[in-house]
C-alpha cells in the first residue's frame, strides 16, 4: 500500500457571524481587505463571530480512513466543506492531491430540473472527467444506484434516499483519490448502506476516505483513524479509534426514564450491587454485577416473566436476562416480591449503560410494566475495544 499523503491540513480555522447584517458587512470589509492587502481580522473575532473550526491539523495517506466525529455544531461539516473547496478557510492551508469525490450534503451538486442521467454527466465533469470517461462509467453508476427505472426522471422528484443512492454512486464509481462522506448515508436503507460500506472497503487500498457520522459502530468498523471535534477544536485524534469513540460519548447525557404498561405490576425499588458492595452506580471491568428489585404483581399472573436488558450509549441492546427465556419459574401470590438477579462478570467496554426492566404476562403476551432506563451505571476500565463486549476466550498455542 502506498504511503502517499493525499490530504494535508495545516492549522486551518473558519469563523462565522451569528448576525446576518454584521456578517454581510464583515464580508464586504474582508473582500476589500484582501484586494488592498490590509486584511486585519483573520486571527481575531469581531462582535457576533465565533470559530466554527479552530486550528485543526492532520494528514491522511492513501489507504487510510479518518472518522470525523463530535456533537452537532462541532465543526465537522464546515471542515468537510473547506476540504471540498466550497468555502475557504480564514487561516491555515489545505493541500489535496488527486480527484476528490464528495457526498457532503443531501442533493448537493444536483440540478433539480435535470434528470438523473444528466446530473451524472454534470457531477462527473465537476470531478474532472471527460464526457467519454463518464460514458464508460455510466452503466456501473446507474447499476450501483439501483435507479435504472428513474434515471430519466428530474432529480427534484427523487426521494432523499434516491438522491443519496445517486450521489454515492457518482462519488464512488468515478475512482476518486479522496472520498469525502458526510452523514447522508444514514438516509439510505440497510441494504444500500451495506453496498456503500462494501465499496468503501474496496476503495481503501487506493483512496483516502474522510467519513463523518454519528453512527459509532460504522466508524469503528471502517475507520483507521479518528478525530473528535468539539466547538471547532480537535480534542482527540489518532489511530486509537475506540478511545476516540469513548471520548465522543462523554458529550451526551442520559435518556430519561419512562414507564409504560397496563399498571398491573409495580416496581417499588431497584438497585445494583457489585462484588458485594450495594447501592452502586459505577463498576470496574469484569466486576460481578447483581440487580435487586422489589415488586408487586397482580396475583392473576401466577408465573410472570421478568426481563432485564442492558443498553449501551449507542442505544443498542447489549444483552438480556429473562426468566421466561431461561425457564425460571416462580409463584406469584400478589404479595411484595424480593428478587435478586446475578448477571455475573460484566465484560463490557468502559462507558455508560442503562437497564430496562420489564414485567410481562406468561409468554410475554402482555406488558404489565416496563421501566425504560430504570437504572444507569458506568463501567470503568483501562482498555476500550472495538466491540461492546470483550471476551477473554480460551487460548491455545501449538
């Protein structure tokens, strides 16, 4: 694999103004300053201005994929637009080598009154291809986009998913040296997203990819490097992708508790115990975790099901413990029940987790009560892996 540097960003910054009138006035002054060579406001903020991107630097080589992550408003899209040449930085320098394929905004670069076929030629020309070269690629672009029946339809009649299909097909099938992808892939269905990531994987040997996403499993799967942006600044960057993702999660709070169900069961208390220590909200990696609860269940439900689901910061169900699935039978007489569930050694990645607690009728046909986010806890550890669960395994060397 070539180690050729295709993207080099040196201390770039970009500022915007929150006030429209001031922004227009500042723009006039900046243009006049550039013409006369007396631009004095590149390094400082004027009233109403803020740094959208502030002093960001990185290099990206052929064969590498950089995940740009951070909360909304962190500066990710602004940085991508500067890389694509849509806006210019106020400070710093950007060096790009080769052809650039970009999918940075839904429908960006499309003329809505032109057909899909015509937009392929327009976008290909923007990328620097001749009409003959685009024609050679035309069939593969249409086939990949799965829009053969709509390729002669004006793009203004396309759904958001169809625009993404066409945009990604053009950006990827033209063999770019640098591929810029914003969050728009989240619009496509799972089948098309799978095709997109297969293409990204196939391009990795000859392309530098910059990928912006809020889907951390996708970032973990395809990115070789990661940069976390917050308020325009790079707060973490490097090849330790899991640690960068863990940093990203620290910017978000917990989902609120919510209770649904028929009300025929009431949970009076729920608490956590780790390695014999009760009433905890933090455990260490591989600690033994137990859930204690007290509940009253309508006595007409003689053998109800109690289920616990642990949910990670991506709001994904990580694991479940269910009395029904595991053939745990207990008799309910309508009195207060005291129940302890030993979940064993917790081999989850460091991070924040929540517990959903549900009590249902036999065979889970009726929800008596369901506490979403009934309890929160944090796992602490020295290593962050690429998957939510870390398995020790039994190793053998011969």
